[in-house]
């Protein structure tokens, strides 16, 4: 299909007077996702930093929300484009914890797992192995705490089409696959990703009963890495009980991501 | 927003601010938001209240009271509010403000996330709302009728800036978008306003496999409040203050801050049209709103000083 092309990246666009979106690339991938996080950190270091109220990294973009009353925002387009041009030559480090989350795959919790295995021409067992490979949570968005992830190593990635007509309801804790992205449904919500499993633990908790939710109702931050570890029905129930009783201990390892030019590494 | 929690806050931020200014309250203290329909409230103590935004024909013990002004009410009196005859979102403020729980820097209730406001949920019959200590005694009267009409009446035009995926729409359909009347669908809420009216034609855009298969699919990106997105190539949706913080549909534009508040006074069935402005126009519109609110603030401050002087 031939057609018009979108304006080339990078480009910045004001959305009203308060929001500015920077599109970095048209290529979905780990480098684009990490670049969005790099831009987020780099912009905060500029004179625009004081005007930033919020920022949302996308897979290939960064949305910034400013206090539009501050005059520095008049120069935001120029400053952001300058940061993007300089960023490729800079080294940036950001927090990238390794969080292991228990998941029950298949059966009632993952009714679309068989379809996903078939779509990727492999056995269900192989599909579950792939689903347990490390994920990069590049976006935490849509609903509170909902993590959108891509495989850290794209050769492990599975892929499946989204529902042609989205569900009106997705159970809390559902692990979904759409395209080559994994989504963790943090609250019950509509959804279109194939349902492959269910988290045994919450990733969003407005009432801070468990320690990781004391500072924030959301567990996962953009840039974190996740392992969606398979557990059986018995373990799933035991973990659920521990969560309910308030003594579940999350497996969260500290870590940092380093983006040097186009090279990504973790420590 | 970085964790998927929408910005939230009053749907009509201007009407909410006006309520607190009329009552001489501290900035941002909680008021009660009502959409389309009000309710019946029994006063448990003597206090001053003010209503702004949509006109739900408020009555105290059957006697109509004015919106946009402070009203003295006594314990045992009943405030009754009906269906909004004009506008949509109404705000009930009390001198001092209501007691509410703060979550992530906001007192507003985010129902989907179960946080903020009154136990993270909508009010139910029998709930008791408590007031905070008033800062001063507000002046009884109508210090803001003119400003209320200017700021809170339903708009006929919503202004927007051009969206980040403007190339998805050809010049003809873009022009049509800016001259056509759109109607607010009943399937609208704090998350989004669905519109009835012509959907702009979609240009076939060069895609990668990651863009998605729908005609207006884009790679998932952050959503600005006020974004006008074309969902599935079939529906025009304006994102409200409780919108999903990211999405994957092309945006033809984004409603300016001043008019995101005004959008809240468009009840289902209301018609309006879009008008393009640039960022300077958006900032100017915001300045105009701020000037009107400042007039109320100064008047309210002068009256408070005057009554304090008389008391002394």
C-alpha cells in the first residue's frame, strides 16, 4: 500500500499548551524504548526540568507535561530537539530492577495459551519457556501500574495478533500477549491482548499492605526487568494466601541499565 | 502519570476553582463533583455552601438558590439538586472544603483505580461528608454571577492544536473536521467523550508491522488529556482527565487546557464544533480564564478584609 509518510523522526508536537510529545523513531524495539527513557532522564537535567509535571515514555516516544505558566516552556521544542540530537553521543544510566513475578500459565487463567503456541508453531511447553525469558518493562501506562513489556532478547519473542474486537473485561492480574508485547493487567479493564496466564501477586495496590506498595501504589517502574516465573496451581494458591495475609516477600533485585550511544548493558 | 495513573482532578477545573474562590477557601480544597444529576443533602451543621458549573436547579427546603454565589445554610435544612438543565458537571463546595483523602497529590476520586476522594468511590446514600475549618466567613451574595456565566456555560466551540499524527488525515477531511458540528454521545464519561459526527477520512499511511493492523493504529505512546483520537478509524473520542495514560490510535488534535474544562459542561446530546488555534492561542485562552478567576479572588479578598475591619 503506497501512501503519505509521517514526518520524519525525531519530531516534536505540542498537544494543547501543556503537553509536548517527542517522537524518536518509527522502529519498535529495545533501543527505541531505552532511548525514550534516556530522553526522559536527559530532559530533566535541562532548564526545562523545573517545568516538568509528568512524563510518559512510549515505545518510540516521550510525552512531557509542563507547568505551562513557566516561560521556559516557550523554548521546549528547541530544547527537546537539542537534547535528542546530543543524546546519541551520551551515556545515561537509569534504574532497572529485576523483579520476579509468579504466574500460573494456561487453563482457566490463560485460555489463549494454546492459540499463542499454535501461532508461533511450537508446543505449549516451549511457549511457556519463552514467556519466562526476561522482559523489559518500557512502559507503565494505560491503567495504574499496567506494565507493557518487550522481550529483552528479541530472539525469544513470541508474537500473536490482538483480539479483532476487544474484550470489555479482562480479569485482574491477567498476563496478555499482543503483537510482540506483554501486558500485565493491573486492574480489571477492557483489553485486546491474548490471555496466556494470571499473576499470583498484585502489581497495583491502592492500600499499602505489602512493603513494595508503601511508597507507591504501583510496583513496576518504566525500565524495570521482569521474569514471569511459572508456578503450579498449589504454589499459586499458597502465594495468594501469603499476599492476603500480608507476608508475601517480593523478589526484587537492584539493577541499573546503561545506554552508551547505541549500546545497552545491565549491571 | 508515569505509572499509568491519570492526572484526574475536577472535570471542570475552572468551575471547581470558582467554587473555592467564592467561598474564600484555600486553593484546591475538596469540593463534591456531580455529573448530570445531583442529589439530596441534609445539612448537619450551619455552614456556607456554593454551587458552580452545571445548573441542577438547586433548592434549599424547596426555595431555589443561585448558582455561582455563597449561600448560608442551617443545620436541618435540605439541599436538593435535580438533573442538569444546562451544563453537565456541577460542584458543591463548603466554606473550608470537604474532608477527603489525598492520593498521589489529588483529592479527586479515581473510581477505576479505587483511590482518593471519599474511600476511593462515588458517594452513596447515607454517606456523611465532613467539612474542614473555614479560612474566613464568605460574603453572602452573588460576587461571581458574571464570571460564572463566562467560565461555566456550555461552549459552542472547543479549541485544539494540531495533533502529532495529522498526516493520517487529508486536507479535505481535516477541513471538514473543523467546520462540522459534533454531538456528545451518551457513552461518555470522565475517561473520554465519544462524539457522534463524521469521522475524518484516513489517508493510507506507510506502516511497519509494529504499527498495528487498524487504519488509525500507531505505536503505543503517552496520551495527553484533551487528545482527539480516531479509534479504529471509526470513532472520534476526546480524552478526559481519567483517560488511559497511553494509547495506540492516531490523534488529529488536542483540546487546549482552557477548553478541556469547558468540555465538561457538554452534556450528552450537546453539539459543538472544533476550532484550531496554536499554542500561543491556547496560552491566551488560559490567561483569560485566570483573569476572570482573579477578579473573583480580589473581590472576595476585599470583602473579607472589609468584614474583618468591621468586626474589629
